[in-house]
């Protein structure tokens, strides 16, 4: 029997357990996909630990790539053997997953399936951050944290393609080297960030801050912005930001703060095709590097979560159902 990884209660990485499951059947408008790579994302750690409540038993995962092995009734746009990916799946921590054909992304030639499983969620996040949450212009200066992280490495590259100056932070020299290789102009540690940003910007502050760290960095983000700058708070790797006094936006210089999430930037087929199409083209043209920082057998999903939460990882972690060492 194929396996999936599920939780029966909230808790640490040990609650992620591999279990035998029947091979699912695609319903109307759905595709059955044999999974090649599952993207591991921070949100699954929030769901696993109970920060975002879920109903158990719960199979995590919204991102995956693979090959279509069966079509549900009424599917006309795909064929068995097509290579697909998604960020909008459910229960993708599995050897087989069922996807809505409407939300499946066709993986073009020139994009390997492991990259297609690693890129879409963090890539489309970086894409909406630079195009839609704040429309970056050539000449802008942006601050983004965790420059060697999954979103961070992609964000730096997309910001540079837009002609922005990029200031980033990392916690180790090895991560700093990766952020620089991705194109970051200035790589800082986390000490005294607002002051150092002022020095780098002639006292002005940055046009935009992309903050996925949350609790530990939010105040610094406000302090690093120029008058009328924009803070895009897109995550809480260090914990969620506590309730906030809106008067602070006035005091810091008429700032704008937004707290976006990916699904609201994939509203229809056109938006999905725009974002994924640009990203896949950049990869196929060799203009966007997708760093897979760790590969794990599906049954070792707990280990992948431990690594992600440990702050030791770089780039994207993926689970590979066909990898050696698989249980079941
Ligand atoms: P990363 O690969 O960036 O991993 C998190 C990084 O954050 C760490 O490697 C670390 O980098 C840094 N960090 C700083 N403080 C902490 C801490 N206390 N604990 C752990 N990490 C810390 O993860 P992702 O790229 O997967 O996600 C980045 C953020 O983006 C997350 O907050 C995630 O929730 C968010 N996200 C939001 C989306 C949205 O649409 N809103 C969609 C996708 C992701 P360093 O050591 O260099 O500081």
C-alpha cells in the first residue's frame, strides 16, 4: 500500500507518522498524481504544533510535483503522463495525491520535477511580494530577513531582477555567503539592523521591508523604513507579532503595513498562470536558481520539520517519496 504522513494530535515533529493508506481515486475535475517531490513549508510546522489549529487525523502539505497517473471524470486539459505541480493541494505529504485540475500547474520542459516541487510556494510568494504587496521599482532599496532561507534566496533574486538594492540579514557566515551569491548587495547579522540600514541608505531608510521573521524583528522593521515606506509582514518564523497600536504607523512616518498570504494572490487561473509561468520561465532560462537545501524520504517528514525549525537550513527542504530508506 502507498504511504502518507499524518498527525493524530498537535505536538513536536514526532507526531508526524508514516501510515499505509489506500491509493486515492480522483473525483470529477481532479487528477491523481504520483508524487515526485513535496515542498516542506513553515506553515506545516504551525499546523503540526497547533499554532494553526487543524482537524486530526491530518495529512499536511499543500505543495508537490509529480506525474499524472489517472484522470477524474470531465478532465480534458491534462493527460496521463503529464508533469504537474501545485501549491494549492491538500495532504501532499503522500506517495499519491489528488489535485484539482484547475489549480494544477503544468511543469514545462527544462524544469526538473524536484525543482517543480520546491519552487512554487516560496517562488509565488516571492513573486507576489515584489509585484503585488509592494510593486518594486528599479532604484528602490529593500530589506529582507533570512536571506539564505527558502523565500529569502528567491526574494533576493527577484528583487535584483527588478533593479532594486537589497539589504538582507543572516545568522551565520555560510548563510551570508549564499545570500551574497544570490545577489544581495549588503548582508548584515541581526544586531542593530535599523541603525545599519540608516547608514547604508544615507539616513533615509528603505522603501520596503519584507519581514517573515515576525515577533523578533517587527519593531526593527518599522524603524528601518523611510517616511511613507511599506512593511510587508508575511510570516512569523520567530513567533507571531502581538497586537499592535496603529498610532505607531503615524509616529514612524505614515507607514503602510500589510499582512498578506499566498492564496489571496492566486485568485484565478490568470493570476496563477502569470506567477507560475514567469517563475518556471526564469528557471528554464537559467536566470533563477532554486536551492534545494535538504532532501528527505517521505517517512522522515518529522526530521525535515526539526531541521526547518532549528534555523540550520538553507533554501528549500523537500520530501521525496521514492527516496531510499522509505518505510512501508
Ligand atoms: P526559511 O527557509 O526562511 O527559514 C526560516 C529562517 O528564518 C531561518 O532559516 C532563519 O534564518 C530565520 N529565523 C530568524 N529567527 C528565527 C527563529 N527564531 N526561528 C527560526 N528561524 C528564524 O523559511 P521559509 O522560506 O519556508 O519561510 C520564511 C517565512 O515566510 C516564514 O515565516 C513563513 O511562514 C513565511 N511564508 C509566508 C507566506 C505567505 O504567503 N504569507 C508563504 C510562504 C512562507 P537566519 O538563521 O538566517 O536568520
